[in-house]
C-alpha cells in the first residue's frame, strides 16, 4: 500500500506557503506596525521616542508610551538592521613588542613601592 495521500501539487503549495510565512506581530505592536514607515522616517530624522509618541497620539490617536515606542524600535526595527561585528580584543600576550616595551616595570604584588612621587616624562619633543 504505497498510495500517496498528498499530491505533488499540494506539497508544492505547502512549500510555497511555508517560504512566504511571516509571524504576526505581537498584539502590543499591532498598531505601531500600521505606521512602521513613519516611525522609521522619524528615527532617521533623529526624533526622540517621546516626540514619536506625541506625533502618533496627535495625528493617529495611537495611545502608547515612549517606552513602548523604544521597545518597538529595538525589537522590530533594529532586528532588520545587520549587526556590526565587534572587533575582538587583543589578549595581553599578543600585544606588539613596541607596546610591551612602553609599559613601566611593576613591582610584584606584595612588594612595597617606593614612597617617592611619580613623575611622568614630558611629551615635548
């Protein structure tokens, strides 16, 4: 009994539906999703979250706090931006020899330091 229950055409429709699926916006952001482009434009123009909240309230009667606008921008809008890769920190052991030579010798832990004042060399050349 090797009968196919789902036709090839139905499988293709299902595959296409899966590719095009986008999860619905959370309920708290549904109103903001309707004015997403306006919020993006305002943020590009350096508008504060409080200013965006005021503009939304005055023009569309959307009641949200500036904290909600900030969360929406972070969660929804910033997730679309590619993250900049962080530059890895150089471990102390891999510092260039010139950087290691510039460091003054430190006394070992537990060794008393001299009580004379620390004087840094002048940078006048």
